[in-house]
C-alpha cells in the first residue's frame, strides 16, 4: 500500500479502536471509512478502507486504492447520488422493473426480464463524476471536493439501445435527443422538473448506449442504479441515469433543471444558462495512483491510470521532474476498448530527495492532457496534469 | 498543486470542524430563516435538514453535518446550484441570497447528533 493512505489509516485505526470498544459493551457496530466517518447504511457493503465519505450521497475512492487495477471492484466504486437512492424494495424483483419507451414508431413498456431477451452487449467504460478534480481548483466552488476518486472503470452488461430502436420501428422524425428519466421519489410540494434526474444527450448516442442490468458481473447494486441504468460510453456520470424508468426520444432537451441549468460549464461568477456547454464528453486524462507521498531509495514502481475520454487512450508519458522531461510509460494488461482506462507502470530508480511525479495522456484523436485547466463556476472537468502531480519524498 | 502532508492534515481537520462559519451577531437570523423556510421557491426546507430552521428535508444534504460549509461555498451553491439543486439566482434577489447564505453559515452545525449520515 502507498503512503498516502498510511496517514489516513492511522486516523482510521483511532476510530476503529473506539468502535471495538463500543462493540464490547453491546453497542451497534459501524464501519468507518478512511476519513473516520461511518459508511451510510445503503453502502455499508463498501470497502471502508477504500472510501472517503464526503456526505451520505457522495463517497470518493481513495486515490491509492486504484493501484494498477483495470476494473474497479464494485465495493470500491465511488458514489455520487443526486437524490437519495430509492427503497431497497425496487431490487427485490429486478426482472419486474418496468421501463417505458417513447418517441418511437411503436412505443411500449418492457420489463427488465423482457429487455434481457432483446439483446446483450458488454462494454467497459470509465464512470466519472463531472466534478472529479474539483479540489484542485482554487475558487472555492461548492459541492464535494473530489480529488481523483470520483472515477472508476466498470464492465457493464445490458441491451444496446439501437437494438430496442430497431425492434420498435425506429425513432420518430424530428427527435434530436435521447432522454433518460430516473426513478427516484420526488417529495411532495416540488414540481418534478425541479430536482428530477432527467438528462438528454444527442440522439446519435443511441448507437453506443446500453441499458445495463449488470455491473462487473453482478446485478447492479441499488446504490449504483440497479435494477437498470442507462450507460452512455465516454460521457460524464450524470448522463448515466440510475433507476431508469423512461427512455424517450424527444424533440427538445429535458425541461428538468439538472439538464437546463445544472451541469453547465461556465466562467466563474456567471449564472447558469442552457446555452452553455453541458457536461457530456469526458476528456483525455491520467493520474498517478502510487506512490503518492513517500518511497524508499532504489527501484520503485510508479503506477497510474490513463483514459482517452471519447476516443481510445493512445499513450501516456511520465515525468519524474515536475514536467521538465517526459518519457512514454508502458500500459499493462489488456485493452478493454476505447471507453476504458488503461493502467501504466514504470519501474524507476529514484535518488533521495523530493520528486514531482506527473503523467500526461494522449488519445487517438490527438488530444493531449493539458498542463492546466481553466477555473469554471462549478469546478467541472479538471484534467490538468500539473494539479494531478504528486510530490514524493524518497529517503 | 501537488499533494502535501499539510493540505491532507488540513482536510482531515476541516472534516471534523462542525463549527459555524459566520458569527451569529453579524447576521439577520430572522430574515435568513424566513427566506430559508418561505421565500425561496421551492423552500430550502423541503430538501434540507437544519435544526435552527426546524427543517427536516431528506433529499439534499443535512446542513448541520456538511463539510466545508463556508460562506463563499454556500453563496455559490444557492446562486448557482449543485447537482440537482436548482440555481436560486433565478428566484431570489442578490440580497436575499446573501442573507440566507449568511444565515446558514451562522447556524449550521448546531445539531450535536448530526453525523452527515442520515440514512
């Protein structure tokens, strides 16, 4: 394990000792995450050593926990729920969950059980929150202060949307958007569009989108959107609507606030406006996952992950001197496709002293991870390599 | 901005600092409470818990238990929205946003039992 979690682990152990004491006198036990906060009940099954609890609905994966992992285990995947997860009862009979389809020649409703007989595709995608890297901005943006851990690489299985479209006679003319609606409960007194999770993406995304019921070989956990989740490869997490209950081809974008004014990238201090770019396509990005603080002299394994965004990551370079010089770092393990990330490893011989380690990725369309990323009001989309660099002290 | 022990230690400290970010004496609590519970449309209380306002909403974060609740972040959240939380600069005046933000900054964190984990 790297040294960054080491510091937090000491903190964790202090909390853990308190918990053991509580257990001895018959009090309920809780599982503490890396920051000493208990895991919320609905994600009590997560690996506490790998998680940081920002709030009940936002849990980050510890940076070092990713290591050289190609696929992020379910119990280490970050959580960002825009609304509290629905009751556990919705996954009691997963195949009975019903979805309505609109904006097609033959609109209909189908259960998950029926969807499973239409077609199956398995894809690997990076799932990443728009605000991943918010902590690296300096303008005090509101929202969870994610560092690198609002991202994971997931293998999804589900039915291709294009197969459903074909089965239902094609998309009605003039429908420019693919709109997914989440099944979260909206409290009384609120018009649905105020907080409903409903996102629209360009209609062409139907060619690669799937409706997934499986996550890394297991039924999708409730916390991650089970029984059914819309997966838009290459797009930020918010577009991957959980508890999908409606998939509609629509002429206009959803009227929901989360679409109209939420998740829009704009200059600091500017009000949200539907004309601003929506958080759709992810960008080329990489970061080191270890070592993060300290290393012993001699040979050290430096590792991280690199992603291409919407086109395959083609190469990643590593700098041991804060970006003065760069050398290509080899990928390790199989290529899971253009939307997955690829781990990289370099064995380096580091002298005593402090070294600034940085990584820089490039994708198949030639986009290069930039040195810096401009501040924006909601602190979205940070992929600057300098902010993601780590100072490692070798002794 | 590479990682440092200092920033990590600061982050750990801050996550435990559930202290009001603004002194109550400098804030019009009554006006802030009224905006929180009534003027804002939809009302902040529908979604958020806040002991001082007797609010028990469970959709959004419990404001008595949130990390990093300083006035700048609260103001930015109210004006520009966060996630599904709508931007209130469409329905509240700048002055109202300032008043309700200062109110939350002054009173949040008074619930000794709040852990940030409500479910």
